[in-house]
């Protein structure tokens, strides 16, 4: 499987996704949009992974490459490619599919529980996942569910934590890819997001707690194995 990752920040990489790809013998490529890398052709990708970022999907004036990225994602989805979006990546997929992206009621930063919805049983992807798990979050926006998608995951602080569109397009608001290094980079580069006293924003020591890293990588492995088995 040829996995191609779209990166939006120099400090926010693919984390465990790349580790999993290399461990399982898959080809792995990256496009750094923040430094002007050209987008690939959808034909060059079996799985497109769209990562997070501090920007918002509606900030094309500040980040002109967002427009080209949206066109690329639309083309990839229309051509039947597998697409995984994480945080900003999920919001971009939702926007491309015609769903609203807006400010969430609360910012959600840190390790908080995620639960499967009642509709998750409709998705083969979720069959081997626990009903409830702890995931890492770092977002202020949220997406509405694209028409025709299955609502998979939710949290107390953010209702829409994940959706599956068809069998090949998955959007996740939470971050299953984070490593110890990812956590440190986020804290160092986005300290202004860590607002003391906010209901769903943890302290820096809580954010840097690595306890949840291994278990959330198990969730990610289920997802990536699913994409590896899905027919083109």
C-alpha cells in the first residue's frame, strides 16, 4: 500500500502512522504543504492521510494552499481513493463533502474519553474496537457530519469525533497517531491554546502523560489494517 501524508505544520508529523507503515512494509511519502511541496496525483496514492494543523479550513487567505488541497481531496475521494483525515484533516474532508466546519462549544485539549455511537455497529471498521477508549485531542473547531456518512465516535466535549463516508473515507477529530515527541512539540509550539480553567483543556503535565499513547496506537493499528484490507 502506498501511503501519502499531507502535512500542514513543521512541528506536527505523522507520528505512529509512519512507524506502522514501515513496520508493515508499506511505502510512505510526505507532502509538506507549509513549505510549498506540490501535491501528488491521486493515482500515486493508495491511502491519503491528511494531518492536523493550527490553521482553520476557512483560512484560505492566510494559507492559499488550502484551496488546492481541498481540490485534491475532492479528486481523491471522487476517484475512490482511501482517505484518512485527523483533526484538521477530518475537518477538510467534511468541508469537501459539503458539511459545515465551525467553532466547537469548547476547546478540547488533552486526554479525554471517546465512545462509539450506536451507529458505529453499522461499520465493519469498528467491530474490533472497544466501546470506550481514551484518546488525545487538540482542537477548537468541529465538523458537522457529511450527508450519507456514519457517525462513529463522540466525546462529552465534542459530539462529532469521527465519521465514515462510504467504506474508504474516515474522518477523526481526535489524534490516534501521537507519540511522546508529538506531545512535546505541540506543547512547545502551541502554548497559547492551553487556557487555564477551561473545562476540557488539561494542564501541561496531564497533556504530556504518555499513559494513553500505547492504547491509542492499538486503535490506529485497527484503522490502518482496515484500510490495508479494503479493496480498491
